[in-house]
């Protein structure tokens, strides 16, 4: 574990854990404040035409161009510095992690409604369909890949834009936000989005979200590192699992503390089924 990186071991909801997350959050905010004072602006290691003069970046333009460049490739939605094979291997392995997380909170996707924030190339769309999701809405900041997605999933709904501005009705039983939050670089905006997620979630619903869980300076103009304390504070009042490793990040599930566990448990997808979904993405 690197110096300053939060402990990755499983934790409980004890007072000691709560204080630890609070300390992490305060330390992270102090580091960002001192960095801004020292440099006069958020640190951007790589100059880019996507960076806005007032700070932040043009997410719609950046991801639109990136998706048009890579199309269905896993490098476009994953790590472009890695090979297609490496990215594919990580995505396939990540399916098991999500299955374990949903089993931990006793949630079965079969027959449920889902809001998938950051649907990308449709890999998770295919996985959720294989798990039996009956009503699916995919949201992305850009519609650059919607021609591929609508061709593959004619019965599913796809909308582009910023989440709070979209015409969505509350009541989603599953909301997923996978490999997205680090790309929302403004803290206020992400807090507003998480509050909107809370409003859209059904009383018996589950919200699955990935995050860095690290408090170190920003290294890319399109990524911001935040500790788990940021998410627990933004979603205060919801119960949650402990963070568990997910690819190069972490993942946790949030839900209403009065939610009743389901008797029917999620069935893990066979490796062949996961690979079939990945092949369909690459063949799109």
C-alpha cells in the first residue's frame, strides 16, 4: 500500500471506521486546498485543448472525440495505455466483483429496472441484460456510440447529457455508475449528481458506484481522486458496503437502510457468457 493511500482491507460500520473515513476526507480536502494555493490553479500534468480557461474540462467534447476514435474498443472506455487484451481481461474479471457485491446486499437484477450512468461501449449494458434486467436506461455525456448501442439493444433506452438535466422519473431499482465518478472533476457537480441519484433510486433500490478511494493530487485533466469519505458524506443516510477492489479502483453499494434483502440471490455469469458479451462489443 502506497503512503497516504487508505487501507484496502474490509471494514465494518463501527465508530472507528467512521472516524477514519472522516480523517481521510479532511486530509484530502486540505491537500487540494494547499495545492490550489501553491499553484494558483488545479494541477494539470498534460496541456490539452479540452481544458477550459475557467478550470475543468469539456467532458462532452473529450469523450465524444475519444469514443469516435476508439469506437467499440475497450481501450476507449478503459485504459488507453494498455493493450486491448489487457483491458478486456480486466473488464471480464470485474463482472465477478459486481456479482459478489450484489450478492452481499442480496440484490438480484432479474426483472428489475436499471439506470446505467456512463454506458460507454455497452459492455455493462450486455452484462445487465444477461442478468435479466427488464427495463434499461443508459446515460452518457456523449451520444457518439449510440448508433452501436441502439443497434445492439433496440429495446433499451439511451440518453445523452448531464444527469440532473435529463427527463428521468424516480423509481430505478438498480443504478450503476461504473468507471465514471473520477471523470467528473468538479466536486460540487459530483455532489449534485449523487444527490440526484439518491432521488432517482427506488426505496428498495441499490446504487453501485466505483471510485479511486485515494487522496492524492490530480494527475490528469479528466480525472480527480477522492476518498470514500466524499461518497459517504454526499450520500449521508444511506447504508453502504465496505469498499472492495475493482480493477484499478474500488466499488461499493449504497441503499436505503430499511431495505429488505431479497431471498433470490444473483447467479454469477459463466465465463463463456461474459466473453460472449465482450465479443459482441468488439464485433459491433
